[in-house]
C-alpha cells in the first residue's frame, strides 16, 4: 500500500482503518493467501490490532469482496480465479473507458507531459538492461497513470471503488501476470498509445486505446 500505518494524508487513522491497511498489506505480501480460511483471532495476531477493530473490519472486507463467510467453516479470503479476473477487468473497463474520454478534456498539458516522461524513462531503463527497482517503479508508473485518470472525475465513490478493484488486480498479477521484464515494455507502450491520444485531445481514440490496453491485460491473466 505504501502508506504509513499511523496516518494517511496527514490524518491519524482510526483503528478500523489501521486494520484495513494491515490486512491488505499482508494480503499483498502473501502472508494472507487467497482462498485461505482465517478467524478473527488469527487476524488479531497477524495485525497486532484489538479484536474490536477486527470485528469492525469484517463488514468492509465482505462488502468489498475480499472475504466471504462460509457456513460452518468461517471466513475465507477471496480466490484468485477466472471469475475474479473477468469481474475485475470488466469493472475496470466500465470505469476507465469513460474516465479516459473525460480526462482528455480536463488534463493539463503539464500533467500529460509528465505522464509521457515517466513512461519513456521506464522504457529507457528496460532497454538499457534494467535494474533492481525497475519492476517496482514500472508498477508505480502504471498505477499512477490509471489513478490520475480516475481521480480527475473528482468522484470519491468511483475513486474508492477503483482502488478496491486495483487491489484485486494486484492479487491477480502476483499469481499470474505481475509486470515482468518480458511484458514491461509492451505495457508501457500500451500506455504511450493512450497518452498519444490524450495529447491529441481525441477522446474517442483515447477511450479505444484504454479499452485495448485493459483487454490485453485481461487476456494475459486469462491465458494462465
């Protein structure tokens, strides 16, 4: 997640929010695994947070589809399976196609230029042989572009829903399609096609390029 457990955006986190951050960090670190059954007390031990905070956390995780209650067995962490892949990428497509078309109209030239430079810098590093932080940095560049497009809608409901979906995409990537060297440059080139259409202030082409990019990512995940 990359956020301090004690605060976010300068504001102290409530215990239930700390529990959420802790849970998702452990999920992404594979300390909690998709499909695993967990109890409330196991989550207390994993997160170091009180039982009350965990009990407040459970409804949020259920609402976001990150866990489900299985009768007589307890709580099960979401599986990474074909259904999750289809649903997550379809939801992304619905959100990001429209958001990209609107971003074309609202993004500043400076923002767009910064996006291009970030992507071209990643490609230069990859073509030079890469380095130990290249994949992590590429994933940050990837996420930041998608978040910028979504956040330009200035819609808190959409932004929160997108981030939950992005968390699921990260789980899918961990197990199947995490950006590795052999797909890193193609992913960045997909993004540059989107950026070129945005630079041209062409909403239809930008939306089409975003759709193609999401389709490519979905197909890589489904192929596994």
